[in-house]
């Protein structure tokens, strides 16, 4: 049956990007949509402070997913959104970062449209941009990186090893989402591809939040750094010379701070 001939639902579903975590990085459009929401389905990576933007006493439904632990399967989430659109005027599906970057928004968007449900995607600041701004480094730089690659450490049926085979890191900023649990494979594949053991890499836990932690190293040391510091998800990996730029800027900031302190 043609989707436009199906029963028209009373509500509209908004697939909203919550940004990387800091509420100040929530877009104005996302803020306005959350304020008028009747029900919100939210992910694991959405911070409590973001949820605090919503009106009191509206229904909040947790549908988070972590590696190996799903509160809801994707098909169940799709069904819940369809049902909610028949019961509420404004339905929000809230996702961390930008919903169009490894946020499975395509599956939910297609599911809703196939049922004749009105829906809209609202962009969010992706974690990569949030990390760059909070730490004070660019994702591109004429002298360090002329390309950006967004990669996932996992795909639908397991580890995303294909993404790192024969990958040359030179001249690129490589952002790896959901890569912490695949770090051994990522390092192995990048070394097998001929990248230097000195290739710079950073791991950022809880990006843009008060609990943010940043560790830098290279392909030869990052596994032990992660282990020694008990880095946990959510974390994002940044690979490439832009990490060296970040470290250089940190030295400059520390030197400047020392000068000010001595005055």
C-alpha cells in the first residue's frame, strides 16, 4: 500500500541531534523542539543536562544502546516511534552528536516515512567538531591535515576492520567513533598498512563534558595508555598530525600561563 494512503497520524516525529554533551552546544532549533516535545525517546549518550531542557512531567523513554547491551532493538525503537506518533502531537527521538553521523537515523527515517508519518531531521554538532572546539584545535590545517575521515570502529555485524585496511594516515585527520573496544585491531591494521609507529593518536573520553579526559600517544603506545588510565566509553579517537598540532598548542598555552603566573 502506498504510504500516503495509510492512516494519517496525529503527530510529527523529530529526529534530533543533542550534540556532543555540553548543553551550550545544543542548537537553537533542537532546544525549541525539545521544549515543545510531548514525549522524548533518548539515547545512552545524551547527557542528563540536555534532558533537563525538556519540560517537566513529559514522558521520557530510554532506548539507549551500548556495545553488546541494548535496552531496545532497532526494530523495537522504530515501532515505539510509530506508536507514539499516533498518540502524541510532538515526538522527539534524541540522539547524541549529529543523528546523521553513525546515528542510525536513516533506518528510523525510512521506517517512519513508510508508515506515512511526518518526520524531520534536526542536525546536531557532531562529537568530532565538539572535541575540536573544546580542546582548541582544528580538524583541518594546511600544514597538518587536508582531509577528514569519519570512521566507525563497528558495523552492524561486528568490528569494522575493512575501514582501516590499507589506510594511509598521512595528510589526514581520522576520527573514529566507537573505536575504543576495537583499538587493538585498529592499531594492527594501520601498522600493517605501512603507517609509522610514531603516528599520533589521541583518545578523548566524555568529550565536552566536565568529566572529559584526554590522552595522547602514538600507534606504538596508545593501547598501554588506554589500559593504564582505564579509559572507558564513550570515547572518540583522533588520528593524524593534527594531534601533534594539539600537543604543540598545549605547550604554548602552558608556557604562556607560566609567564602570567610569574608576573
